[in-house]
């Protein structure tokens, strides 16, 4: 299975990035052989989240720290499942999600996009359910 992970650095020991659209790197991980490729992030100043850059590439699951409504909608509309993990490495997150320890999000974790004034908005309280303790 192929995963897209928003990461803070360009390796599998990197922590999950705090926000999908502003990750420094995106790692595409093949969970069967644990190989990954790295794509650079867009940076904080970009007015878009860039989710469409990864659709159609065989990715089935996305792992994020937080995700705003626009990126969440685009990822879900592309047929991807989105998972939230906090404070763990890319490798740990892939293992947890792959083994079913983290449930997919049902809603974005942020009320608004950062570019719409979403700083500090926090979680909506509607996503993920049982996976909150597994961040």
C-alpha cells in the first residue's frame, strides 16, 4: 500500500509535520517494502495546499498532523483515506495506520485553512474518534 506522509524532514525518522499544506517534505512510502521517495513541500507562503500534486500516483492513504477543510475535501474527493498522527516518526505512523491502530479521519482537524485565518483554530472534535490517544 502507498502512503503519502507530510513530514518535517526528508527521511523515515522525521516527525509528522504539524500541518499538511505546509509540510517541509512529503514522503511517499510503499508499506510492503518500506521504500520511500521524497518531494519538497511548498512552504508557508503558498496560497494552496498542493494535494492535487499527489493524486493519481497510486497513493491510497495520507498521514498528517493536522489538515484544513480544503485539503481534506480534495484528498477525500480523490479517493484517499486521511489519518492524523502527532509526535511520532513517519515510520511509526505508517506502522500504526497499516496495522489498524489509527482510524481514518471523518472531518478535517482544523476549522479553516491557515490562509483563511485558521491559526490556532485547533481540532473540530469530529475527526478520527478512537485514534486520538494514538497520536
